[in-house]
């Protein structure tokens, strides 16, 4: 039932690698993903296309932007803008940025890079050449949100804005904005579960030193894709959170911008995505920052870092309702593009009807 159709989907996938954003062309790399999700694209030939060759937008096409992040916010904004343009050129209807793409991932950096963000229902009007409006200026919206709203409108696409540090009421949140093709904010998710861990011999990180947890469930609708639920990184570790989105709100896609590290990434990144996809019988999409090298403190020509270096795992991924990885990349800067067959969600839910077989006399999912 699944095998032949799934192979057809895999053959349709490609990844755009960005060895240099200044190049006049970029490569569509045919990708192959096995059931063990090994990255094999480097074993296959690549084909180059001019960036001026713009594809028509495809209703079920999504693009995952694995952008490199620096300590320069202006550089990060320029990089995101370039990648979003390439997603538009590739025909994406929905584009996903990674967690904390405008700032280093460090608790000491979040306050320095935090911005005031718009709320659901806000939009840019009468955009100037700088992408600003009197409305934006009056509300104090930051550069990052203005950029995303401007580009969503310009390219007529949905943008899941990864996440950026948000300042509000003397607090800082890890926040994802969802923006529709009119440049209007249609969703705003503040990370619910903060990343406070201490793995012996691995990593110790405590987001709660700086961030405040959100307290809401976020979902939105896209024609052709259906209802989509949003979580951020550590949110994916909580099955009840994902089950609420899929079973109570009927989300058919779950998107988790995330920045797993070199301890948790190889162990749990793919495992958790596949688990949530099987649990919810839905697509699961993740977008990670690209992995960057720490500065060489012994090299006098190397720029000294103001913040602790965080090595992201990368491997932005799409998992099918069957629990198989159908698109992924390695740790380098890349754009993963795939077309989602939404009939697979209903097919899975009819074939293995776990949602109808719940024992509500023994257990029950309750919202709030």
C-alpha cells in the first residue's frame, strides 16, 4: 500500500545546497532516503539551475531553510531573506525557518537580540522601501518580524518564522510567528516547554535563566495542506502536546523549528520526529539552524565570539504519517524542498484507526 507510492515521493525530493550565496546558480541535489534515513545525496550527481528560473508555486510544496547563524543580526536577516527568495523561486507555498535564526543560541544573547513582535491579526500596510510602516514604527516591531511580513506578502507565501527572542512586559519569550501571503500574522507560538537539561558528559543548558515559557496551543489553516500545529524544539519531547494538536484540533502537519545539539541530536532528533508522526498519524516537519564552527581563539585573525558557541545538529527533516523520513539533509547550510501528499494522512488514519480506538473509559486527553 505504501511502498510503491512512497518511492515515487522520494524520487521527487531535492535539496538545495548553498556553498556560496553569492553564486549565480545553485544545485538541486536529488536525494535518496532509506528507511534508516541515511543521507546519501553526496553519492549522486547534481544539476544546476539559474536562480532566475522561478517555478510556479505548488499548493503542497514546502521548503525548510537550514540557515547559518552568526553574531551579526544584519547578516542573519540578509541570509534569511536570500533563502526565502530561493524558496519562492523553488515554488514553495509554505516556508519554514529554524529556531532562533536571528540570534546566537545562548541565554546571554537572547536579551540582546530580543525584539517586540506583532500579534495575531497584525499586518504591514503601505510598506516603504525599508519594509517599515508607520504602524510598525508605532508598535515598535523589530526588524525580524517586519522582514518576514514583507517577504510573505511580496512572495505570496506562508512563512513559519522559526523562532526569535521576543521581549514583552519585561519578559523574554522564544516565539514563532506564522505569517500568511497577505503579510498578516495568523499564529504566534511561544515555546511552551523550556530547554532546561543537564546531561552528564554532554550538555548543560537552562533556557529558563532568561526565557519565560508560553502557555498556549497554536495552529493555523493553509488551503491545500489543512490544519497545521506548531511547537518549538523541546516541545516535541512531550507526546501529550502533539496529541492535543492532532486529536483535538485535527492537525495533519506538525512543524517544530528546533536547534538540537551534538548530544541530543544524534540520539533523539529523528527518533522523536518519527514517534510524533506515528502517534499523530501526520506529517512532522523540523527546521534546524546549520552547524557552524566555533571561532579559533588561537587565531588572531579570527573574530572573537561574545557568546558561548552552540553547535546545532542540523538535519532538517520531513517525516511521513507512516513514520518514515522522506526528506532530510546533513548539517551544512541547505534548503530542503518536498511536496506533501496530504491524502496519506487520511489513508493512514483509516488503515490504522487508533484515534477511533481510544479507550476514553480508561484515559482521556483534556485541553486545559
